[in-house]
């Protein structure tokens, strides 16, 4: 899971809820202090939340962009029903379209970004939108996401989680994960106590059915890159990642960018979450692309 670098909102940002035709979504919103050059919708990944983008809010607002980072259905402060169908990637893509409609009403160009699993959700939104008419976005950015299923080693770990969700509570799974980290022999990062408490709180707020359905998608996701390339013809696309990634190998992401005819950016010294690990560099790359 992504670890936010901090939790305190900058002065330009606030927490609120966006009302759409598919329900309300918890968001963090940042507003420029001056001319608005455009807007951006940021969609997080598996087990993530809007806070994964908290380090991007201030620099992107300073660059002139109105930014909305969202909790997907089933995540943290958005919540969701027990019905597994609500978390199918197609349904989550419809959520992105509903959010797009709500934000588009504010006017100006809207840029769409998805991180990790969120990248495959926004892909669904783009494919659905393309089947209905012109795309409503000015650009598409895929951050640390891949063409299909996650790397086999990560898929094996995800399958362990899917099995555990059948017989254990989220608190029990959390304690097992912490013990596995302690027993791994790998050095663990020193976290601010508030961030550590947040990670625990966020994990417990996940809807278990959402974890099961979205985790199941990640281990068996189809490759839809060719369809996406056709759907985004004429739309600027950026594929951005760190220089290492446990979910999708970096060369695989580069090959996806080539298939999409996309711009490719590697963020130095970053792993799977450049948005959280190197927010200043990531925000700079995004602002340059959007401009």
C-alpha cells in the first residue's frame, strides 16, 4: 500500500465530498491562488486512498491546477455496499465517469490520472466513454500501472490476502501483515506515529468485498492496451513510474507506453508510488505534461 509522506493538508486544500449521480465520494481538493489552468481527477490504487496524492496537492495548485483526489467506492471515507458487483472494474469505471461529469461542470480542461489499480479503473472509464462519444478529458496519465495482471510474485501475495479475507477479520489480517514484516528481516521505514495510525485506520475502513473483487481483478486482469490505444487516438497520454516496481515490472510499463504512443517518464529514486515517495518531482512532471 502507498504511504503518504504526511497528513496535514496544505492551506490550498480541503476535505469534502463530491455528489454525483452514483453517490457521494470523499475527496481532497486543492485550489490555485490565481488563474486556473485546468483541473485534474486523481484515482488511487488497491488498498489506497485520496491521501496517496496529498504531496501533490500544493505543487500542482501552485502550477495553476485545481486538483481532486478521491477515495474510490469501498475505500476509506467513501465506503460502499456489501454487494460485490459494486466493485467490478466496470462499475468503478462508471464511478470515474460520474465524478468526471460533476467536475466538468466547473469548466475548463480536465486531466485524468490513475495510480496502480486506479490506472486500470480509469482505463475502463476511457473505454466506456469512447464507446459513447468524444472523450471528456484533456489528457490521460497512468502512474505505476501495467497492461494486465500484476507480477506473478505480487499475485501470489495478493492470493494469500484473498484467501485470508474468507476466514479472517481485517484487524486479524493487519496483525498478520505486521508480523510478516517484522519476521522478514528487511529494514522497515520509520513512520511518523500519526501516519502509522492512519494506515491502520484506513485499512480497517476498507469494505472487505471491495478488497476481494479488486484483488481478484489484479491477479487476472486482461491486457486491454490495444483497445485503449484506439480509444485515446489524439488524446495525450503519459505513462509515469518510479525506477523500480513490485507490481508491474518497469520494462513492462515502458512497453505499454510504446504501444500507447505515450510520453514516458521515470521518476528517480522512486518505487511503486512516486506520487507519495517523490511528490515534488512527480508534480513537476505532471504539470509539464498537462501544460
